[in-house]
C-alpha cells in the first residue's frame, strides 16, 4: 500500500436471517428486501463496495447473490457490487461469468466477483458434487474462471467439466474486463494459487489478532514477484458492528454473535461461545465492534500491519435487526471511513519522515 487515497472501505453480508425490533423473526423475503435497502444506503453514503455471500441453509436468506446484486445494480449508482463469496466449486464458471457480465451491464461497469470455497459444504450434495473432489473442483474452476474474465477465446480442459477449445463466451463487457478476487482463509497453498493466477486476494480473518496473518500477506507479495506479476490489491474481511459507544455496540452485537457463531460451533464441535471470548476478540482479535473511533483505530492498524488497501466489514452477524444494521452502516460510512483514511495517512507520513 503506497497511496492513502487508494484505501477502499466496503461492506460484506451473508444475508443472515434477522429479527424485527420486537425480537420476532423476519421472513427470508423481507431479509432480502432489507439487503437492497442496506446496499442503497451504502451507495448513497459513498462506500466503495457491497458484497453478498452465498449459502444454502436456513440461517441465511441469500442462496443466489448474483440475482440479488442484479436488483441492487438498478437502484445504485457508484458502489462496486460483488460477492463474499461465490462458492465456485459447485458452480459452472461459464455461467458465473455470464451472470456477472450481466450485472456489469446493469450496473454500468460495477461488477466484482470474489471466488472462494465457502465456509460450508451444503452446496456439494445439493448440486450433485462429491466432497472427495473438493480440492480439484476449486483448483480447476478457478483457473477456468480467471481465463473467462480475460474475455478472450478460451481453451481449457480438466476433469470437472467439458473442455473448451477457442471458445468465445458472451456477453462481453463494455470495459473488456471485470473485477475478480479470490477469498483465502489462511491456507498457504491458496495464497500461492492466487499469486500464480494473478488474482487480487481477500484474507478472511474472523478470529485472533490480524497481525498473525502478516506472513500470508508477505507470502502473497513474494509469490507475485516470483511469478513475474505486478503487485496486486490485498483486502481484509472481518466481522463487526458500530454504535455510538463501545458499550452499545457490544450489547447489540453480542447476542446475535453468540447465536450465529454458537450454532456453527455446535455443528462443528467447537466449545461453547462465551461472553469473555467475544470481549477478547473485540479488544484484541478480529471483531471490529465499538464506537466509530474504536473501530477506525482497529481497521487502520490492520491495514498498516498487513499492508492492505481495502477493508470489507461483515456488518451483518446473526439475527441483528435491520434498524441496527442500517445505523451501523451509517456510522461506518460517515465517521469510520474518513477516520481510517486520516489515521493511515498520519502513520504513513510519520514513517516517511523518519
């Protein structure tokens, strides 16, 4: 990261099923409509990106983020629209390209896809894939997708789909390219793959001090150089929530965080989520919760420590009401984002003068 004006602040949501203000559950349809409103607000307030995840289970409303992004594209003007992530292993890369080229047209060039393995595996049996092919599916499909996003004739062969020979795929975008990123959870092999293919990387950091991911950031840059590629953007994805005070943010986030991560923990055999663990993550780890100043300081530190130039806040975490999410988005855009840029600028200026 060399220029502070290159720092981008975005939002991620998995479309968690939410409650109303009175504690009763929202329908999936209302959650989806609320996400449109959240994206419109983010656009109006000048945030850089809005990304929607893909899940196939009852605690998330969004299984088709590309369809939802197409709707958002027609109601926004400037914000980049992407995924967090597209579960590429269980999709056809050609169809993924075509869907996003369509979103790119609807949004006048604002489509940006993040490919990943995803944190759940429900899509494998749902779409007829074998878990034994987990690694080869992602490896082959990412290589094909990277070629497709070049928007040139594609020649490709592999085990996971029919071969293509000098195949044109339509529609072409008006710019001749779209944004493509790859989500990485901390596997060195995934970092090296992203560098080899020349794809910007998103580090998903959901626990522990973000500084522990510095070796992965360094590995990515070293491997880009080793493969003879230019240095590429590095983004961070982490959960959080912003309110007027630290205490309010913790009080609002903790029950939802407990319920959301608690269910996942029980499914995976993790120990029970405790308030002490949550507070430790908020204080020292990768939960970006608190007042605007608290969250801004933490984001700025992460960007500087990792040399990243983008931070995407996963602002929806468990069944938090739409009203709280909208308030958090407003504070993130109007207070946190300018403070982050100012803090990073001050730190870089101080280092340059030494």
